[in-house]
């Protein structure tokens, strides 16, 4: 009888240990997945910020050229854009991004 109890407890202990090890492994996987997602999010925001920096630079260049031509010609930006439609070089400056 005593041996039966020890066997049952031993078997129960093995099940508990197995469940505990599975639980630990699942926790490790959850941590790895969470770390991976955090790194992915970090890199994504870095890449997005680089893209937005490029867009800002392009917009600043466009504003600079429009101000330069406005100062040099005395025309407003809208008038200048109307006049540059016929010039391929100036058209590229004002009408492309």
C-alpha cells in the first residue's frame, strides 16, 4: 500500500514537473516573441522616421527654390508655377516631388 502511494506520488510529481517545464518553455517563447516584436517596432519607427526626414528635405528644397525664384523674378509662387509649365527644367523643380 505504501509503495502504491509512493508510485502514485512519483507519477504525480513527474506530471507536475512536466507541466512546470512546459509552462517555463511557453514563458520563454512569450518573452522571445515580445522582444522580437519590440525590436521590429523599434526598427520600423527608425525606418519611418528616415522616410519622413527625406520627405521634409524634399519639401524644404521645393520651398527654397520657390522662394529663390520669387525673389529673383518678383513673381509670386502661383504665377511662377504658371510660367514654368512651359520650361521642362523648371517644371521638374516645381511639379515633381
